[in-house]
């Protein structure tokens, strides 16, 4: 819950929605209440987000309003989603039983209606079997329709109740008063089998739809299933005890055994092992973990065993944050959905109008059996028209697309980002931490061939100097030399030369270490060292010099490394027709070398953070759709300005917060995958909407009897019921195909 200007926002699970019309009904009923500034329903996730003034209205009142029209709300913020899932599971099982019983009773009705109509008392037998199908096993359609009608609303239940109810009442009249038609020279038809079959088909379609919809959220279920229920705690006495994961506190020492899932985020304190992090990063290669390395909840330990200190627990873990982000994203609406919602909102009233017009047209222009055929056509129109396919077209594709991204280490913040990704024609990349690792490493050391000083001693002098330096690159040099088991020289004097380097006294002699600014004019520079310096500079490395006042003794290269796969990612993006630009605050020489290695031709160097945002605006004014990928605080302004913002997850929290899309592994190769996923999702949405519209555009006129004057064809309500059920299932099934898209 968030508060802003006394308006609070709350997302709550909704119970009882059966179609997109229900979602519109819930949305409009809440939006009409005083104190509610907006209400937005997502039919696929069965949630409503309400912005309201708590001084005027409370959530308890939301619940009463929705209960009055046949829906319900779960107000528990902690376990509401779990409660909703439990209730939906129970309702699914109950629907399954009702469908089986209804189908068992409908079978003899179909046999009698289709093949044994001349059997004595056939109509009365069909009546006995049909009545419980409609009013016992299918009673929810009529109850919900009545609740909707009381408030001047209508949804899919209204269409089903009207169509089957009219067919049943017409058949009931013909059963008890057949003489009414005989006296007029007509045969009294009954449509018990149509009413019963329609109910069964719609119930069966709802079962298939719910089963398919449950698969669209499988990514969330997988993520939630990653966290173990219990953990092994090492207590203050060094004893092991098993405790629930919910009882883990910051600072606890936990043991992870081979094959165990890591329960919370923390830092390894002893032991080592390889850990499979593919479920949160999308990277298949296991990562080696040793003392001091970070481990994350939900990742799987392989063969080794280690202990780690819990640092982030509960809702603070990376896994919990990923689950929260994916849930919020799956519940968000794409821009195209707003238009679909408007259509769904007027769909049912329009269908009711068409149904009445159909009956009227048959009564005016029909032949001998105009009333019975007109009623049949009206019933068929009511049966075949359904807004469910329209309502499911966008959100199911969004849910599967966002879930697929999460499984591949691509976190998409909302549906709008997923929908807009495929439009990008220009991508801007920050250099440090995005194209490069952002961690300078020693790439080479070259010592003078003159051997004025023993090389081991010289390296010891370098280590001693860098240990006392405050320069940002000093840590990289110290770490490298320590790994090489270099022994630091004993220092008897130290002096910092601001902006240049440091001066030390070791073994009674003075040495200076630093940038090229420490070089003395006219100083002797051995040829091999000058050659090395020239090479380092072309490789975008920073050169560190060490001299004794007369001669240059050593040069060392420190460089930020190009990320593995960065050049491949640039090639993939360019193959997708995207123009790549690199922006950096680094100097043009270093930036140019990195750009050349990555295969980037468009480069801007020596930029301030505001310059990056200005460059994004410049491209946008040229009509470009601009994506921006970065990892630092200095990228946040440009990220916010871009049409699609991408954060590398190992970067700053601010960059991740601003970005619409986060790459957990920080692997640039995930960006073309994300854009490909966006394109595939948008194609699926368009396909879904096309088939949903075409289904209704073709189905409703056929049901009304448009072909009857030409070839005598009149659509059977039973066929219409099957088609309506399959329309929703086909849309969900098409969305599920996104799981098969190769990224």
C-alpha cells in the first residue's frame, strides 16, 4: 500500500469473475463508488487495483459492493493470493464434478432429441433430465445473471442464462401445451438438448480455460517453488538444527549441503562449491562460490558444502524481489488492452440488442416456423457471442511473455515495456559496467630488460607503493600482485603526489609510481617499455609507470575488460536492425578502443550524466525509438528519458528502480533475447485479437441466420456453445505457444 496526496493504492484478489465482461462490471461498480478515484481489473490475474481516499471509503466497503453483484474480494494483504488460489482450486474441483454430472444427464437428452423423438413421452423424459442440468449444476449462471441484472449490469452469465432459459421455457411450453401449435397447423419443437448441451459445453470450456490459464502463471509457481521450506542453522554452540526458512534472521549462520536450495541471500563464510544460478540469471554455467562470495535464495548448490551468513531474508531476498516484480508485471495492462476493455464493456449490451433484432427480423420476414426458428436464432446469437476471448487475448500473452522472460533472467517491469520493446530501432549502451565488466584488472606487466633491480624486488616495491595509494586502480594492482605471492618491500618513506602518483623510499632508494605525469623530461625509456606502452594504449588500458629518478624500470597495464559475449550481442542487435550507440564519461581514446573491440561505430565520449539524457532526447526528436542500457546512478537520467530503459542487475539500485527491464546476469546477450521476446509477444497478442474479433464477426451473423435465405442453413445452438467454449481455449493455447519460442 502506498500513500500520495491522501490517495491510497491497493491491489486485491477478486473471486467469481468468469469473463472479460465480469472484469468490466467489477471495474465499473468500484469506480462508481464515492472516494474511489480509479479501479483497474486484470481478468487474467483475477486482481483489481484500487486508488481510493481512506477518509471516505474503506476496503471493507469494496467487498460489500462486489458481493452485491455476485463477486467477492480477499482483503488479506499477506496471504490473499494464496487464499485466492486455494479457493480457485476448490471451485475448479467443484466445477469439474458439476460438469461430469451435467454431462451424464445431458447424454440421454441428446440421444432422445436427435434419434428418438417419436418415443412416447420423450419430451417429458428430456424435461426431467434437462431441468437439473440447468437449475442444479448450471444454477450459478442464473444466480449471477440475476445479481448483475439487479444493478443494470450484464456479463457472459447473462448471455448463457438468457439463451438457455429462453430455450428451456419455450420447450417447456411446447411440452405441456402442444395443442397451441397443432391448432395452427404447426409442429411444436423442443430444444431441451440444445439448452443442456450449451450448459455442458460452456462448463467444459471454462474447465479447459482455467486449466490453460493456470499454465500461463507457471513461471511464478516455479519461482515460488525455488525457496526451501526448512534450513540448517548453526547455533552459537556450533550445533546444527533444522528450522523453518521464515525463522531465519540476519546474521544467522546457515549450512548448505550438496543438492540443497539456498534459502536466503548471504555471504559464504567457510567452504566452497559450485552453485547453479540459472533459475534467476538464465545463465546455464554454475558459478564457483568461496569465502566472501555472495549467494542468493533459490539457487541450487551442487557437490560441495559450505556455510554462509544470512544477509537478506524474507521479502528482501533477490528471489522475493524477482517474484514481486514478475507478479506486478503480469498484473499490469498493455496500452492495447485499454481499447479491448472498452469493447468488452459494451459487448454484452450490443449482443443483447442484436439478439432482440434477430428475433424481430425472423418474426417479420420468417416463414411457417418463424417464431420457433426466430427463438432458436436468438438463442444461438446469445450462446455464440462471448467477450472472454477478447478479454483473454492480451493478458494471457503478457503473462506468458513476462514469465518466459523471468525464466531467462530478464525481468520486465510492466506490460507496456514488453509491448514497446519490439519497436526499438536505436539502442544506447553505457560503457563501464554495461559493455565492460566495470572491474579494472591488471592485464600485463613489463619490466625493463636492463635488470637494474631484481624483478621480484621491483614488484615488491610496486606492491608496497600501491598498498598506500588511494587511487581507484590501486586495489586492482594490489589484488593481482598478492595473487602472484609478491612480498611487499619494506617502506621507510612515503609521499603522495596529488594527481600524479606516490613516492616511496625502499631499500634506501627513492622510487616513484603513477601515471605518465610522474615521468621526468629526458628520462631514459627502454625501447621494450615504450613498445609495451604503445600497445597498452591501443588496447584501451591505463598505463602505470615505476621509475627510480633516472630510468623507467617497469610499466603495467590496467584495463576494464570487455564483457564475455558483448561483441556477439552487438552483432545480434545489429542483425535485428537496431543501430547501436556507446555513451561514456571516459576519454575518447579509451572509449574508442573499447568501441572497436565491441564492434560499435557510433560513439560519444567525455559525457556528463545530463549529456547522456540530452543525447537520448536528440535521437527521439529525430523520430527514433530509443532504448538505453546502463548500470550506474549516472545513467538514471538517460534511462528515465529513454523509450525503453534496461538496467544491468549488478549495477546500482537506482538504475534498476528507474529501468523498465532488468538483466539479472548483466549479460548483454540477454538484450536481443528480450527484444525478440517482445516481438513474439506482440505478434501473439495481434493473433489473439484477430481470431477473437473474427470469431465474433463471423459467428454472430451465422447464428442470426444470415445464410438461411440462400441455402437454408441455421446454426444449431449446440454447435454455437462448442464454438464459444473453444474460442477462449484457443486464445489461451495460442498464448502458451510463447513458451516454445526460441530466444
